[in-house]
C-alpha cells in the first residue's frame, strides 16, 4: 500500500516520469498507464491498459480514447455490458455532443458552455474581419479589415488609371490572401474558441466516466 501511495503522490504532484519508474517497480499497469498519460504518451498508455481486464482499467482506457477522440475504439469498449451501462452510453453521447432523448441528457446539456455559431461568423464576415471580432479576436479582425480596405483601394486606383494588369494582380492577391482568407480564419477562430470553452465540460464528462458516472 505504501508503494502504491508513493506512485499516487507522484501522480498528484505531476511528476509523470518518476511515477512511471515507481509504477513499474510495484508492477501496476493501471498506475503505469496513468503515469504515461500524465507524461503525454496517451497511445502507449492505452496499449498498456490492454493488458488489464478489470473494469477500472477499461474505464480509464475509455477516458483516454475519448480524450484523443478515438471514437471507434471507444464505441467497441462500450459494448462490454459488464463494465459499462446505459448511463455510460449517455455520457459518451454527451461527450460527442450527440444528446439522446433521455432525462440524464438534459442535465448534461445544461453543463454546456455558450458556444459560438460558425454561421454567424460567416454572416458577420461579409464585412471582412468582423467574423474574427465575433470569434473574440478583435485586433486580428481590425487588421484584416484594414488589409481589405487597402486591397480594394489598390484595385480601384489601378482601374481608374487604366492599369488593368496591376488591378488583376491586386485582385488575385487581395481576394486570395485577405477576402477568402478572412472567412477561413473566422471559421477556424470560432472552432478554436469553442474548443477552449468546451475543455472544462469535456473534463467533467471524462471524470464521470472514470468514476463510474
């Protein structure tokens, strides 16, 4: 028990490397997998847990798989009705944001943070850069807006002076780099912001699965 406590202490301190050494010494695949995951070697941790048959190890393997969005393997694990029940399936669906028609799913849905709408980002970005402002990146949005103003001014100036080749060059550079790019950057920024907001929610779901709901 004392040796196991030492591993748990090292894990709580965040010392994954030392915890790996101690977990190997006490011959605990479960704790070794925990130490590997703490050190960032999730795939190896999942492979180590394949050697364990208990429900605790399977639950932790499911948590690691979901953390990396290995959804196919996670779905296969859930077929083990000895270790996983209906509640675990609800939690799995909540994790992938596919809520079931079940009373439990309503409480899980209420845990979701407010998320940004990619469609709104596209709509706002009809004024180039405003999609980035909506996604919480105002400075980047302002720079994008100003870059588009410069691009349009360059095209207009070239056309007025009958420098059509210059206008074409301005258009290709402006349209490809700043106009189309601003839409792509807006969508990317929205998804990144949503991922950031969802992290605490994901952690709660994974904790509930690991602890048995």
